[in-house]
């Protein structure tokens, strides 16, 4: 906190624009951001863009290798699987399942987690201590294990997986919001507005939230990469999306039996997951870097 | 130090209480009769059910039921597995050592690879080496573990044929089950083929351990890098530099030790992550550990199994957590003193 600059601050762009200006400086981060946007567009418009239906079988072209292979066919750019379904269409549809759903999951758990976290930051004493310990317990159970247990309660299926992952992600958001709000509450500007007579809720929404929103968003990118991996892992274990759905993890486990004769049915979904997670992580990394830089300047 | 120990034990007690509450409430949340879920006896006769009711006090209040459950746990009775109708405790005692072996070896591997790489990256801050190490770390952090395991099997077991693709030890070797940790058992056994068996066991563990270690190693790279960078900024490093120590002396004598401290603190936190990865890896490599058993018990709707597996795995993670806390406090006097107020 450089206090002597306080009168020059009018010349600076708003905090959010500052963040963006630092964020866009790194080309690698911008590539990641571009890929992230690309995936988002694909997730929304995949039904319009795909050449074939993801469940349509082309029985005279089973297990075609990708088009760059000698035996490949250009009308099936990334080949077909054991039932003659077009890999490209399935991967594109899978974007809206694996990537798109992870986005929704993160937003739901973000909202719930931030509400619980900020309320808990306002409590003190035994209630707060109990919550702290409870969070410690939940956070130290492996997230996938917890998700598996919740799936075992609710029964397998894509919807239940999503709820399970929402519940697993909530404690992380509670934790980070709680710490961030507590940190802000000790600062002078909060005291100033408290002296002005603002109530706790008003302080939260007008003073604290604008200052911690970036921290929460950067946690959200971390949570999203974890959510993509968890959805795919549960799909892979056969606990998530049912087999005909083109979810990337389920596609991967579907290809295992044919791994040796048709390796593309396994490595393409894997690469898709890797691509989505790398893009998400790059955006998050760029954001954290930008927040740090802005703090230093 | 005494206050520190009491605080930690208190925390451990409290977390175990919450954890057992969680597993106890699972028996009500799972479909089916809570009593059957707790005991795992699906084919019990009416007389046996009466006995179970007495043992688990299920006709009394919920607190009595919980304490009955706790006393069963204290006696080491986790109930019967619904799928195989054998004692879960004995199954877990058979399986847990394999998981401990795999996860500890992977943790070692991750630390020995990740931490030096992180230090190298920090010393070459914002140079080519740093950038390369960071990009590799980003890739390794993002790769889905089940895919990595499959690709590793395809490349190293099927195409190159260097390592076996499944299991813990070739069936040719007959090793007596003493501790359950394969390497110790082999060394204890008096077989003529001891060293061949040892080599075979090592070949079996290479691929799964590497796959499990990948993601934690990248986290260690980042932790080591940031803690080394923080240490290099401090005044005592400046003082050491002003004293005229060479770069090598500064790094090895002062910087490495102090930054290792910060990393040790995070090992416990990373361990939960590592165990998750180990569970999936066990499925892929058919490793006879508790993770694979747990996932199979989900397929078989073995609720007693799921409940006890969760309890045992989480307890294992807590114990590692607490042990690293103690190691950290033993190495760093500062950590012992700051524990009085609420943290």
C-alpha cells in the first residue's frame, strides 16, 4: 500500500482495466485466454457446428483412423470409434459436457461458497472455530474420494456427479472467501466506512467484495480445472456420464479395450481434456500474476 | 512445545470426532437399512438381526447409537464387507500397506525430482531454464492421470516392453505376507530368489509411482520455486552476500535450508491430493491397494466398504498431516511459538 500515491490515483485506469492491461501483456496467457474463449464458444454452439450427430453410427466405416493416416477418410477428420461414430463430432459435443458443465458447476459452488464464507467471516468465537475445524476435515478428505462417496449416496449418473462436485468445491470457496474477507475487514478503509455507520452487510457488498472479487475468480479458475479433471475421472471410472454420452472421460474409458488397435480413441479425448485444463490454468495463472503485479505497482 | 503438542492432539481428536460422525451419518444416507449398512450383514437371520440391534443399540437414541459405533471402531470392528462377507478390518490390513508403499514412494519421487527443479528455476529466475521448468510444470499439473497412466502402459509396457503393466509382483515369486509392504516382505523372506523378486517388484512399481508422482512433483516445483524466491529476497541473504560468500555458499548453506522448511509445511496438504491420484492409478495398474478396493466396492454397492474405506483413508491422510506438522515444528522454532492465539 503506497500511501504517497493517493492523490495521483485519478490518473490511473480502474482496477479492473489495470488488471486487464497487465493480463494481456503475456502472449502465452493470451493464447490460453483465446483457447478458453474458443472452448466456451464450442461448448455453446457445438450442436450447430458438428458435421454429424454424436450418436449416429456409420456402419460401413468402423474404426477409421484420423484423416492424416493413410487409411483415413477426410469426411471423418479425426476418425471413428468402434461403433462408427465420428470422433470429431463426439469431441465437440463433449466440450459442452465436460468443459461447459464444469463452468456451471464452478459458478454454482462459487455463489454458495461465497455466501457461506462471507457470513462465516462475520461470526466469531465457538461457531467460527467449529466451522473452521469442520472445513479442515472436509478439505483434508481427497476431493475425488468425497465426490465418489456422494455419488454412492445419490447413485451414478451425470446429474449426481455434478452435484457431488459442487459439494466438493464449496468448502474451497468458503475457505478462500472467509480468509479474504477477514483480511479486508482489518483494513482502515473498512473501519472508515464502519465509522460512517455502515452495517455489516453494506460493508460486505460495497467495501469488501469489490476488493476480493479477483481472488475469488482466480480461485474459480483453479476450481474449474479441478472440476474438469473430476468430471472426466468420474466418467472414466464409470460413475459419471453414462456410456452413449460423449463426455471425454467416458469416451476415454470406452476406448480402452481397443487401445492397441485404435489408439486414437484414447489419446484424442485425453488430449482434449489436457487442452481444456491447460487453457483454464493459463488463464488462472495469468490472472494471479496480474493481481500480484498490480499490487506491487 | 508442550502446548503445541496438546493443540495438535486436540485438533486430531476433534477431526477424528467429526470424521466418525460423517461416516456414521453415511449409514443413514445410503439406501437401505442403517443397521445393515453399518454391520454389512445382508443375509442375517432374524435372530442375528436382534443381536446386531443389541450390539449397535439401534433401538435407543441416536447418541447411544453413535457411541456404540465408536466402541465398535475402537475394537477394530468395521463390519462385514457386503460383497464378500469377510471382515473389512482384515481386508483393509491386507490392502492398506500396498497403498502406503505406492503413495510414499511416489511422494519421495515427487520431492526428489520436484524440489531441486524448483530451486533451479528460482535461481535462474525469469531466464530460459525457469521458463522451461514452469511450462513443464504447467503441463504436468494439467494432465489427466488416468490418461497418463494409459499412455505410459502403451509406450513403456506394450511398445517398448521395459516394465510390466499390472500388479505388484510377478506370480512366479512366492513371498510370505508379513507386513504387507512388498519390499520389506521380500527382504524378510528366506527365498533363494530374493534378489530376483526384489528386482521384479522394483520393475512393477516404477510406472505407477511415476504416474502418481507427476502432478505432486509439479506442485513441489512451484512451491520450491516460490519459497526459494522469497528466501532470496530476505535480509540475511543480503547480509551473507555482503559478507562476501560465494553464490554456491549462499545457496547451499543458507537459502536451501530455509526454503525447505516452507516446503515441508505443505507436504501434508499435498498428501490428500496424492492419495486421490493414487486411487485412480491403482485402478489402471491393477495395484492391489485400498483405492482400487474402494472403487470396486462402489460398483458392487458395498456401502459398509465405502464407509470404512473413507474412514481409513482419511485417517491415514490426517496422520501424515499431523506428522508433517510435528516435523515442521521440530525444525522451525518460530512455528511453535505462534500457536497460542487463534490462528
